[in-house]
C-alpha cells in the first residue's frame, strides 16, 4: 500500500500504541486535539501534524483511537474530515470501542469515499498497549486481513478476525458484557461468603479451581490477597476504570435493544456500573463494585 501511518487520537491508549509503531520502524504522523498530547507523542518519535486532514495526506494507513462513535464519524466525515483528505485506497483501521452501528456507518463511508476499512477494537488496556500485548478484534473483509495484521502486529499479541465490518465491535461488546456481569457475580459471592463466615482465601481456592472459575476471579479478584496483581491490592486504582465499563455496557444495552435480545443481566449490570461510576467508583477499577454491594447490604 505504501505511505506511512497516520495515528489520530494520542490519549491513554493511542500514545503507547503509536510509540510501538514508531519502535517497529513505521513512519508515523500523529494528531490529537490536545496540543500537550501531540507534543509528548512528538518527543517519542511521532511526527506531529497540524490537523487530522494534514496527518492523513501522505498516509497509506489511518488508525483512529478516539473516545466514541461520534468522534470517529466526525473525524471521518465531518468538516476537514480524513476520508476526503486521504489519497484513494487508504486503509482505515478504527481501534476505538464504539457502537456496532457506528462502526458499520464509518466503514461504509470510507468505502464510499474510495478507501478500505476495518474495525479493530482492543482488549488489554493501557498496560497491554504499552507492552504491545493488545488483543485486536477485527471486523473486515477477508482480503484485507494480511495487511491489517501487518499494521497491527507491532502493537499486539493477537489479532482475531471476527467477521465482516462491525464484527470486531460485536465481539468486544459481547466479551465485555460477560466481564461486567461476571465481576458482579464474583463480588456478590465474596460478600455472601464474608457473611457466612468464609475466608476470602477459602472461597478463592475452591472457586478458582471449580466451576466458578472466571477471569474476574482469577486475574482481577475483587478482594485483596488471593491475586497479588489485582487492583484490589492497591485500593482499586485502575486497571479498568468503572467509567469505561459503564461506557462499554452502555454500548451493550444499545446492541441488545437494536437486536431485540431478551437479556436481563447485561442491562442490570449496566445500571449498577453507571451509578457506581458517577459516585464512589468514579476513578476506581470496576472491581471496586464489591464495595457498593457491601454498602447496600444490611448492617
Ligand atoms: P483517551 O480519552 O485517553 O484518548 C482519546 C483521545 O482522542 C484524546 O486524547 C482526545 O483529545 C482525542 N480526540 C478526540 N477527538 C479527536 C479528534 N477529532 N481528532 C483528534 N483527536 C481527538 O481515551 P483512551 O483511554 O485512549 O481510549 C480510546 C478508546 O479506546 C476508547 O474508545 C476506549 O473505550 C477504548 N479502550 C480503552 C481502554 C483503556 O483501558 N483505556 C481499553 C480498551 C479500549
């Protein structure tokens, strides 16, 4: 395809991802609306551009890592949008976590403008982005895969092709609905165990090797002790902030509505995290939801 990589959105995730592309020898031009973030990326070897349109002018690939669907669609199609500014046939890869419908709309607009497009949301957080250990969930036509994989490889440990346009976002929203619900289930079980006189260690030793086993328990354990690396051991400093979990479950609720899916627990979990993220959990890891369960329990 030729040309360098344009990287739009150099925030918590975008900055380390762009740095890993630079480290792998890519010619990376970047843009972010926040001048300080653009300057910091520049110090790391990203060539700073004055606008998104300027960043994509000489690019063969455009990667976006923006907060939400509105930002991606505005960046693609809005005034000074990158679809109009890029040269024909540019490969657009959106790595943001956005609504499935927005992802499909973004890809359709890219194709209509003579480009090629993939959605590739990630799992692994800032730690994974920094260590180049992200998992990418890709929605794209089969023939784009080799090129998409080549671009994403320096930033990730795994690239999973999930299907056509939007399928990456679909996989992400389903996975995070499992995660959100299972963290609440694990937290409720620990609080019940406490009230039944069961030690955290005993419940962990049983459930982690029995049918209650899941990532929320064995990697992100909501009580301190059994899993030393889990956020519970550092006063729930994120990790994966409850506000981000609330955002992702909001996308799940939209997808459930759009598809008429009769889910009960996903929407319920979405409501619990939304309330938690607006209150005590604002800057805490999502596993701190266990504290909200304790607080609501009878004295
Ligand atoms: P962030 O807010 O730190 O970064 C987003 C950046 O986009 C900001 O710096 C913002 O200034 C910039 N931006 C917004 N609109 C722009 C525009 N039109 N042009 C240029 N720059 C623009 O967010 P983040 O934590 O890096 O997350 C990015 C995406 O990745 C989100 O969709 C998030 O849900 C997803 N994600 C985050 C994590 C995580 O742990 N942080 C994990 C997985 C997925």
